[in-house]
């Protein structure tokens, strides 16, 4: 099953994605995590991406599409995968279409996690406080100003993917304002219906 997980920063995609991974046995491919790993390893991509990421802007479409195209060829993606944080622009969505076609694969579903913008800012502040309290490292792009900028970038660049996938008939919206367990349950119901309907056809 090939799933795109769509939603603004801080909507809880990471938390929900981990649960889906455990339950469905498909890997979560987070372009943010992959880019952060590249930054840490100081690869050429990482060196190029660091300043862009720290400012809350988007890394170039070609770089992220290239990373994804290679990653999904790996063995653990054979039964499917969940894209978290990609595509983020209409151009990336088109690049993804090309990548999937080249690899004779097909997208099954786009899950949209819907969360109110102000609630996201509050969640982000809690996430920082919790991370600090636990002695962890706070992400360079986790501060209120950069976070609000990331939200703006999401609304401008990524939100247009919602009607785009809606027209294709693959979009399912989930209410991300409920509790973590309630959101998981809703996602499970949606993914089960996809599994029953289309898995095995690809
Ligand atoms: P995330 O962990 O998904 O919030 O991503 C953190 C940062 O990585 C973003 O603010 C972007 O700078 C960069 N990034 C992650 N995924 C993408 C993508 N698909 N396209 C462009 N930039 C991305």
C-alpha cells in the first residue's frame, strides 16, 4: 500500500505514522528525517539543505524527489510505504507521479490530517517544552517565528495538493484535533477500507 501523509507541521503526522508502521509493516519515509540525517552526516545534499531547513523554507524539489526515488527502490518498500512530508509542492506531486510510473507502481491513498493553525502553534510550544524537560535536542526550526513561517509555507505551497488529490479521488481527510488514539482509530478505518478495496491489485 502506498500512502501519502499530508498535513501541516506539528499536526501529529510523525506520531501517527509510527503507529501505522507498527501495525501495517510498511516503512515511514520522512523527507524531513532523511534531510536531517544528511545534514548531520554533512553529505553534499546536507550541506546544501541546512540553511534552507533552518529558515523553515523548502529544499529544492529535485533534491527531495531524487532522495525519495532512490529510497523507494529499497527492499523494505516492496510491499508499500508511507510518505511523510513529501510531496510538498504541486511540482513534487508531478515528480512523484513520474517516479511511481517509472517503477510501475501506483499511489493508493492520500491521508490528510486536518488541524487548526493556532492549535498547531500551541502544540509546537508544548513539544519544545517537553523536549527540553527530557533533556533532548530542540530542532533548529522549532521556534515560534520559524514555525509560523513553516505554516505559511505549508498553506501556500502544500495545501494546493489537497484539491489536487481530491480531484483524483484518492484523498481522505481525518480530524487531527481529536486524541491521539481517536485519530489512530479513524486512520485505521480508512486504511482498512483501502486495503480491502485495492491491495493486491498493484
Ligand atoms: P519536516 O520534518 O517534514 O517538518 O521537514 C523539515 C524541513 O525539511 C522542512 O521545513 C524543509 O526545509 C525540509 N523538507 C522536508 N521535506 C521536504 C520536501 N518534501 N520538500 C522540500 N523541503 C522539505
